[in-house]
C-alpha cells in the first residue's frame, strides 16, 4: 500500500473515531438494590462521598460507591422528587404532600424521625400535582416548585387548602365525576384550583415562613441555582407551552401559564380560561432559553452547574440540564443583554451510552456525574448511570453571544476555516396560545452575510441581518472541524432572543 495513502487513512479514521463521546467519558450503569422499582425521583451526594437516592415508590437508600452497596435509610415516602442534605446529616425530601426532614437520631444508619418542614400548599388529589425541589440559595432560603393539576383525571372528595371558585366547574362537578370526559374540557387543560399550584414558593430555612415567589408554571420538573446564583427552572411543553422553556425566575415573575394567576393578590377574579392571550402577553416574563421540541429536548429536567474536574476548563460553571425523552443532556451557554439573562442551548453526551429518562443529576466529589432515570407512564428509563470525564479535552462550542445582527461563537480550540461555508442558520417563532404544543411559525433559512474567524481562529462572527425578538435561532455546525481534525461535540445550538442587543 502507498505509505501516504495509509497515513491519510489513519488520519481520517482518527477524525471519525474522535466524534464519539466514549473517547472522552466513561459510562457505567450502577447496580440497583434488589426488590426496588429503580425509578429515581431524587439524588444527593453526602459529605462523606456516599449518595442518597430516593426511589419513586418511596424508598430512600444510601449508596456506597467504594463497595457498590446499598442500605435502607427510610421507606414509605410519597413520590419524592427532590432532596437536599443539611450540615447535621439530616435530609430534606420533597414529597408530594410536604417537605420533610429525615433524621437519624440514634446513629444506626436509618431515619427514625420524620419532621414536617412545610405543607402550606393545596392538594386536590389529582394525579398531576407533583412537587419539586427543594433548592437552597446562598442565604439559606429554600425554594420549591408546584405543578398544576391535569384534566386527564378528576379530583378527590377530600382536598387540602381553599378551593377557588374561579373556573367553569364547581368543586362537586370536579370530584370523581362519573362522566369526567365530558366535563374535562371545562376544567382547563391544566388548572390550579387550590393554593399555589403552578408557583415557586420561597421558604425560610426553618420552613416557618413562606413567600409566594413567582407563578406561571405548568410542570416544572427541574429547579436549581446556577453557578452565578440565578434560580433556573425548566418547564414542559403542553398547553400554553409551544415548546419546553428554561426560565431564570425572579420575584414576581409570571412565566406564561395563566392557571396560577388566580392566586396572585392583585388578580381581579376573572377566569383565566376566558381571557385573551394578548392580556397575558403583557404580564409574561420571557423564557431565557427554548428547547426546540423533538430535536434538543422534549421534557427537560434538573439543572446543575458543572464543577471543575468534571468537564474541560471552558465548560466549568456551565449549567447541565437533564432530558427525559431523548438520549442527551443539554448545556446552557450564558449570555446577557442589557442585564437580562438569555441563553444558547447545545446538546451534550447526545447519542452516547447515556440513554434516555435522564431525570436527576448530581456531581460527586471526584467530578463524576450521576444521572438518575425515571419513566413513570411517559417515555423514559430506570437506574443510575455514572458518567466520568477521562481528562481528555474535546472540540466544543463554549460560548454563544448575541449581537445586533448575529452571533459570536467561541470554540474550545482553533477552527478549520475551510468548513465555514457549510454552516447553516435558521430562525422561527412560536405562537403564545392555549393550544397544547405548537408547530413552528415563520421558519426561515437565513443568509449568513459574514462568517469570519478571529486571529486565534477560536471566535467566529456570524452576521445574518437584524435579530428578531421572540425568535429561536438555530445554527447547524455539524460540518465544522477543528484545525487538529477533531469533530465538534454538540453540533447544533439554539438561541432564544428574548431581547435584541
């Protein structure tokens, strides 16, 4: 064989091989305890390096990585969907009905005291009234998020909290109706007939004081603080949600789903089902990011910041978000316009051995990422996958910044300029209506009038004409290579222009 041809074949083979996530990360499925439904609702790393895991059916177990062993800490919990450890070794667990503190008083490795920290929110017994969190800010305050009820089922006779009269159906009509299908449409696709469904609540560290913090959520399965102290929350596509959004929640925000507005102090008593979307649009605090449905994410979950040692230096501090339906996680590319946070989103570990059902994320002291999976009755999986970076850097998109007429992209290593002409840029928008999900509107392929690398070949300026507010821009970088020949890991980026620079 011609030696030059052999060398060329080796180079091509190396380039193709470098496109696999397994070149950079190790994937290990953690053995699950026997006799347990291995759907993960919550995870937390303890200060001694062990991991607390709450399972969907109510067991809370402690996993010791060094021995791959499990021990039972508590059982009988009701659908736990979040957990935090405390300095004294106790655990805060968000159950469906309350935030609970679990204590091991006698030191035998099992909880023997269960204390109600907070239960000051309403419940109708509807199957969709999930409760998420808690997360803690730098001052020690706790935040929880409450999902709406769904008209996929009725409510129960016994409820907790005040039943709101705002709505087309009375409490009696909504209670275990014999012909619920005929009544369901009048209930509202998702509804909030008891206090604080669809809200983020801020609690004092001891849980004794509560502040209604922000509203407008549908099914916020992911809540967490990023590395800059912003309270991020993901929501799921559905009614009033043309695609799944990412919000940076602030006090007083309305995040788009109107059902929860009836619990605002300034609400006038009107039925949100009877009000035009234009009215809500004036109240709406735009999403910082949008996950294009069916491409990047269908059901985004928990956001967590990546620590040093878990990823290459250029990605440290970036937020990583889980995704239930697709074989991927999502990285958040921070940007700010006039002080407002908005973000690019790019796939991470896509088409890898990670799999689907990626529900809960936690980083261990050694930098390993543990991904807990669930499915419930939706698409998903079970178990826990440990993902560990092997220290080898990879070619990635590290930053995405909006300009008045395009974007500046920063890459982890110099870019091969011969591939720039193949980059594609599109944009589309979504209507804001009560419909369940939406197709894309005004979808366009944009002409890139300027595509220029900086002197170091790492910063790429794309110019496409004036950006449009409330549009989602998508850049296809799949043909791009580094000068080293490395393929790009994470080939499509999406950026929601909440505000034009």
